[in-house]
C-alpha cells in the first residue's frame, strides 16, 4: 500500500510540474464538413486545452502529502 501511495504521489508531482511548465496544449482534430456519395470533405481545426496554474500547484502539494503519508504509514 505504501508503494502505491508513493507512486501516485510521484505521478502527481510530475503532472504538476508539467502543468506549470506547459499551461496549455494544442491538438488538431479532423471534422467532416460534407459527404456526397463517396466524396468526403474534411476540415482540420485546432483545439486548445488550458490548465490553470492552481491545478499544477495543487497537484504538487497533494503529491508531496501522499509521499509523506506513504512513508509515515507502517
């Protein structure tokens, strides 16, 4: 149980640092615009996902707490 809590804590810390470093990411999505028989018309649209800095900070704090609890719990 201690190992699982510590691993989750480390993953949360990595996620928090990554979220603080890159506060958004962009990806491209293909959407069907029209379809006439076998002819398909698609358009690429860029989508952006924003992460607030408080999410990164909270992830780091919770990750540190999980590591401390995992080491104290015997």
